[in-house]
């Protein structure tokens, strides 16, 4: 019989290996082992923890399979509100935003903006204490949302432990969505079993995130992409470098799809190109988020009661609804 210390040591080794391979696969897109090899390690750890529950840790990768059902969702207040963005629908409205930024800064020189994909999913906030995921909350009304921590633990791209130690609280904001391939698979399974299919990936993701039984959430194979911070230390001096810092902490980001643009003309060109290639992406987007890249300038511009003055969402025309 293996000694309990040896079991705990082996479980710790497996957890560390699985975290590393999750990061390589979901964040960097550079897997080093096959799915079969990963599944064997996962199954070994799961068997160990089920046979010896005392060795399971709150950040174990096995928690992605789900937990016992909740009776209801609790409410949780965001340490920093999740404000809405103003929308733009035409290049002229983007230029009007640029003019407002210039007036707010009193500076006539070209502003550096970061253009990011606007994911068509569900926004959530992840709160970490000393590097460990404590609470996951939906956006709600922007000031408080529903606690969906067991469900968030099952979502790909959500690290249960940060790859680098950070003391205190840090809130990471991002989007939960369903990849197009997963959406097609889920709908095929539902159609085969006589269930109603989902209209689009966003509805499937939203419904999956609000399951009282997180084991049902795990079956949706949802994904998470981080895009900003709430409370906590500033990780960089620009929004672009913040995305890179989030990736280093273990979050999936799409920094490869973001672009730093100097001046509003470059922004408009990027938006036009992105609209023409959105169908080629493996997930749905409904626009481009344009942010002043310099965080010090964001602070200077500040926010209204509704949303920040330093960002705007350019909304694409709606794609045809996905139905069967």
C-alpha cells in the first residue's frame, strides 16, 4: 500500500503537470502531449482524489468536471463596477469618440488606441486572493452579480491558481463563450437526443454559465478569454501590455488579434478589416472594442456614471441567426 505522503506527493506532481499542459494548450496553443496522454494523467489524479478526498486541493484541475448542484445563486458585489461601454455603429461615430478623447486630454496629437475583439459571450469577473480563485461573478447590473464559482471552475482558460504569485486581491474580467466547433457538436448531440437546439453560441454559453449543477456546465465545454482588470495591482502601463501580463498569469487572451493603432484613421482601417474576417474566427464576435492604450491617460479621462470615457465598442451589423 502506498503511503499517504507518497499519494499526496504524486497528486501534487500530477496537478502541477496538468496545470502546465492546460497553459500550453489553452493559452499558448502549443501542446506538448497528446489528448490521450493528458486524459491518462487526469484520470490518475481524479482516481487518487476520489479514493483519498483529504488530498484534494481547492485549485485541483479535476474540479473542471463540476461539483454537486447549488440550491440558488448568491449575490456578490464587484470591488470595482463592471461599467458598460458606449457604442459606435459608423466610422463617423468613432471619429466623434476620438474628438471627445482629444478634448478630454487637451492634446491635439494622435492618440494611441488598442483595438481588441469584442467577444460575443457573457462577461464575468474572477476574484483571486493570494493567487487562488475565490469567487466568479456574472456582470449583473454592473455593481453586483451572481456567484457562479463552481461553474467558472469548469471553463477552459480560467486558471484556478495563478502561474505567478500575487499577494492580496486581484479581479480579472473577461468573456465566457462557446467556440463554434463546440457549438456545432453540442447542437448535434441535442438534436440526436430530441432536445431543442441552441439558437447561437452566446445563448448556449449564457445558459451553461447559469446552471445550478456545474456538471451540466462542464458538458458545454465553455471557454474564457480575459481582457481587463478590476480591483488589484496595475500589471503594466498600457492596455496591450496588460493583456500580455494576464497571459503570463495563466489566462487565455487574444493579444494576437489585438492591434495598437496610432490615430483614429488606423482604428477605422482595423475595424473594416476585422468586419471582413470575423466569419473566419473560431468564435463569434460582434464588434471591436477601442481603448486608449495608455493607462495613465485612461485615469485622466475617467468615467461617467455609465461607462469609461476612454473606450468605445464598435458594433458590427448582426449576422444571420444560427438556427436548425
